C-alpha cells in the first residue's frame, strides 16, 4: 500500500496525473490539472496575476510572429521573450539587443525548437534587480512558507551565457529580509491563494514563485507548481522537520496542523552538468568519486541525469548531479561543496565556480 505519491516533474502535473489519482481515491501531493496551469502556461499565469493584482512585469501575448516582431522593434531592448508552454527551463530569453530578441522569437515561433510550447509567446519588460526564490506549501486553506533560496540560471560564471534549468542555489537568500518576506506574503501569496479559491482551483501542493526584487519590491517572474530544482536541494538540507508529514498533511487538506523547523546552518548546491549543456551533449560518461561522499553527514549528492551501468553510475542528462552541502555560513557551505566536487569526475564535467558569491559579498 502506497501512503502518498509525490509528483516531481511538471509534465505529469500539467497532464492531469493528480486528477487521475484523486478519481481513484489515492493520496497524491501536487496540484490538479487546472492548478498546474500556473506553470504549464505563462499566458495563463500572467493573466491570472493581472486579474488578482499580483505585481509582475508589463507584457503582451502574441500568436503571430510578425506582430511579436513589430512589438519588439517598437519597445526596444533589453527585453524578455518567453515561450508560453513548458520548455524544460530553456524557453525564457533575456535579450540585450533587438537582434537577440528577434533571434529568440525565430527559435520559438519559426524553428519551433520547443514544439507546441511556442504556439504563443510572451514579450515582457526586462526587470532589473536581484532574483530570489520563494516556495510555499499550501492546501488552499493554510500556507507554510519554506526557507528562502536563490537560483543561478545561466550556464556560466557571473550570470553569463544561455539560461538553463538551474546551475546551483543557496539557502537562505539574504536579499529576502523579514520585512520583504511579509511583503511577499501580503502582495503575492495571499492574493494568489484567494484567486485560486475564487476560480474553484483546490490547490494542494507546493507553489514556487520566481521573484525579481526591484528597489526593495517583489515582482513575479514565474510560478512553478513543484519544488524548484536546484533550489529544493539546499532548502531540504536545512529542513529539521519530517518532510513526509508536511506533504501528507497538504495532500489531505490539514496543513494547519503542521509547523516546520529549520537548522541554523546554511546550504549550497552546485550542479555538475554535461559538457555542452544546455545545448547538445553526450551521454554515458562514467562518474567517479561518489562513494567516499556517502559517509559525509554535511554533504548530499542528488542524482538528476544519471543511470546505472555495470554497478556504477554514468551520465544520462544535461544536469547530472547536485552536490549539496551544509555549513555555518554561505562561505563555509560553498567551500564544503567545492571540496566535495574536487573528488568527483566524469568526462566533460562542467559547473559554475561562483555559486553563493552574491550572498558572501553581502556579508
């Protein structure tokens, strides 16, 4: 007997796996198909935010390449171009020139690199500030904020290169002060829950708000309907409560009975990626050096793009491993993570060297 199913990826959520389980009377953690639209369609999410007064960037939606192209040239750059549907974290283009923006538009709408996810595009004002991630557990009656974190989206150091699914994260995020957390709950989370309830969407799961903090004010860049990767890794390393109890309570609609406690330590996760990611990359590279790390209480290696071969691990995806550490502060946790990475090797292994530096500079 399975007590609870926790859905990790976004695709089965948007396809309605929760609806199927509920119909069979099975306990499952995650939003139903209607709630998963918050991630499955950027147009739905933007229209929802506009309707319920949730702060976000100015935008326009297009189904025509010609009209979107005209709008980009009218607005100028920098500007953000987004595929409407799911694109494995790669459908958002932060462009610095009109030429870059029209090239992104071409990839989405003409070359169809994301398939039907590019049937519609969003063209957004580019917000300048500092990004942060804010996740909550909810059963659409109660809300429990999780520890804060900050993701690193681009593939190279100093936030250079194309966007990825995430190259690393740390927790907590110093940019989210107690005052700002209260503002996020009042201006974003509470209106979101009220809106979901008004729309008849009974959301039981995690909501991830990707935020841009501009002049001390939070704006929503995106919503995800599952735990962020790699943000979840450092957050869960710091969790001192039983995760199962919290997820089961959310799925059962009794989250008001749960209190989460957190370790005083900080945490850093560094993603080890295949060479060439987020573009084309080779698979089947032997991974060495994992066994000694199993004995460490302050290190956890999360597997993402791996498979087994002859009793060992080989690469099977773009983002291969998430090396996650605890430490007394971000600098200490960062050093622990990179020392652990020194023991790991696979051909073509690529990772950022600056995960956590933004937080360290704020000390």
